[in-house]
């Protein structure tokens, strides 16, 4: 199973990413801050190495930046 989580570096978004990974989901995590995403990805790889946590820094409000 796969999920996309926006606002994933803080609060509920961060908890959701880690919770989904623990439950066996692969997660694409997005946020405006690449540095914070990289820290989240490193934590996820250390804690849950069998699941994939992709990261993408994007300002959702700016259409040209979205994928």
C-alpha cells in the first residue's frame, strides 16, 4: 500500500508518516522544507528499514512546483 502525506515534518503529519510506515505502508512525504524531510527520512530508514519513505519538498500553493 502507498500513501502521500502533506505537511509531513511536524505534528500530525509526521506522526501519520511514521505510523503508516510501521503499519507496512510505503509513504511519499511532502513539506516545504527539504532539510526537515531529510531528517524524517533518515529517522524512518533507521526505525523502519523495510518500508520506503520518499521525500519531496514542495510549496503546494504554487501550482508550478507540484508534481
